[in-house]
C-alpha cells in the first residue's frame, strides 16, 4: 500500500520517490514570504467590492539599528577630537615655552660741552647736522630682506621684523607718546608676561634698570619742550636671527633726531629750535605665540640721549636742554650717539661733532 500522502494508484512512473515533487528544492520559508513585495488577499478580503487580488506591502526597513548608529557617532566624535587636539598641542606648547625675561634697560644722558646750538628754522639745523641724509619718520626704519631660518618660515621672520618696527615707530615717533599723553599703543605690542613690569614702570618709576619709562619709550616733559617739526629724522637697522628652534630674535639699532622748541611763551633763546638726539638699541625676542599674536618680548633697551643735564633725572621723562642752554654738570669723555660703538658710562658728554654747525 502506498503511504498516507501517495495517490491510490501509487507513485506515477518516473515521478519523484517518496512523494516529493520537482519543486521540493525551492523552500518558501516565513522570512521569504514576509519579504515579498506583493501579498495576495484572503478569500474573505477579496469578497469585498472592488478589492484587487493582491496588495503591495511597504518595503522593509534595512537601515542601521539605533545602537549601531549611536556607536558610529561616538567613534566619529572621538576620532575628530583626537585630530583636533593633535593639531593644537595646547599642553605641549605650554610645556616648551621659555619663561619671558624682564626687560633690562640702560638710559645714558649726554651733556653738551657748551651752549646748545639753535636756529629759527628746523630744516636749517637738520641740513647742518649729521642727520642731513637721514630719512623722515618710519621711512628711516625699512625692513631688511628676510630669509627663512631652519625652524621659521619667511612669513614668520617678516612677522617678527614687522612687530619690532611697529614697536619702534609707536614708541619713538608717535606725537602723543612723545608728549607723554599715550602709552597704550606701545603696551599692546608687548608679550602679556611683560605687562606687569611695563605697568609698574609707569606707576612707580625707578632708576633700577628695570622700571624706567624712558627705557620702554621716548617721551619729553611737556612742560619744558615740544616738537617744532613733526618730520623726525631716523636712521638705523633691523636684523633677525634664530636663537633656537622655538625663538626668533630681532636687534634694532636706530638714531632719532627731534627738532624741539621750548613749551612756554617767551621761551628760551627767543623760541629758537634745537635738535635732540636719541639712539636706541633694542633687543626683541619672539616665540611662536608672539608671532601669532603680533606681540614681542623686549629684553634689552640701551638708550643714549642728549643734550641732557646729568643732574636731571631721566628715568620718567627726558628733560632736553634747548637752544642756548648749558648743562649744569658734565661727565666722562665725549660720546657720539651717531657712532656705532657702545658707550659704557652712565652719564656722558655729547660730542661737539654730534651737534649742528650754526
């Protein structure tokens, strides 16, 4: 007898053994049926009016699970943060930055050997002085041709030179600074670690080599002298060099010649103009933070200025001797601020060759 599923006549000749038909290898499991885009309606559903034979099923959602998506986002955020911290290196920069040195300053007054020459015309004095060929204002502070160093690019070297020049211009040529009315324009160019020393110098001036305002900038006593000609004569040089892998140094050496007139009415020598000379040698230091912030560290300031009287205190303000005046006290052998050598005296005498011939 045949099995329960076999036809009464038995398995047809040539048919599959055991009642299996030719489609037995095709398996329509439950997942296959659920994935079908078309689904046949049941007999009851097809009895309703205008019911189609089949209906379209909405597609299955095949996106990432919520947990997988959250995990992916966390990995992306962590990876981005690692790259950001690696580029900025905040802790590394803080660790390798050298301490900022306090400014060391020397201000040397130069006393005239006789009466201070004067003339009614400032141009005449300039033409008959060693400053005859000097340029006017910032034109006398040209930037040198710059080259990259082992650890600094061309643009970084130019940035250091430009910041040094800006400091020199603001601290030596700005009329408001020269008159003692302004210091902030100079202050903003300094490294933040030097601001306390700068502020202390102006709040409590002292001749201690650390806190003399005239070591930071040039300024005259406005009650005694004022500019007779805003076309200040300047000559000097700027040099940049790498001191180590993280520091650039700029050395500036410039001579400034000011035409001054007495401030009060009925002034000295009937209001004649005289020349006042200041030579400033400044050493700047720049690390990478300074280059980025357009600031610098002023570490050495060496100043010679005259004609001045050695008896006057030049710590806070300069008290120029004007046309026709003489110094109350002299000093060592004459010092010429136009020369390139360095003086060692704390008070010198102004060489006759440094004065205009009138």
